[in-house]
């Protein structure tokens, strides 16, 4: 009884984590394309790129620590 609730909460949080990872990956890809296409990117854009990359790596590390896998059965 108590473990079902814990499992459901963990499953919901893992789904939120995967959504965040997908969102951050898209944002990182867009910023990398922006930097790649620009002739002289400003320091602010480069800093934003580094911050986004660090956030993405943090989310991946968190998913690895939780030992979760994405199910694409939907």
C-alpha cells in the first residue's frame, strides 16, 4: 500500500526529469547553432551557452544517479 504511492511519485518525478532533459537539449542545440552561425558571438551569448550546457549535464547526471531509463512506448 505505501510502496505503490512511493513508486508512483518516483515515476512522476522521473517523467518530469525527462521532460526537462528534452527541453534543455533543445535549448542547448539552438544556442550552439546560434554561436556556430554567428561571426563574432558576444560574451553574453557564450556565457548563456556554457550555463545551458552545465544545466543539461547536471540533468543527465541526475538521471544517471537515479538509474532511470526513458520508455518510448507511448
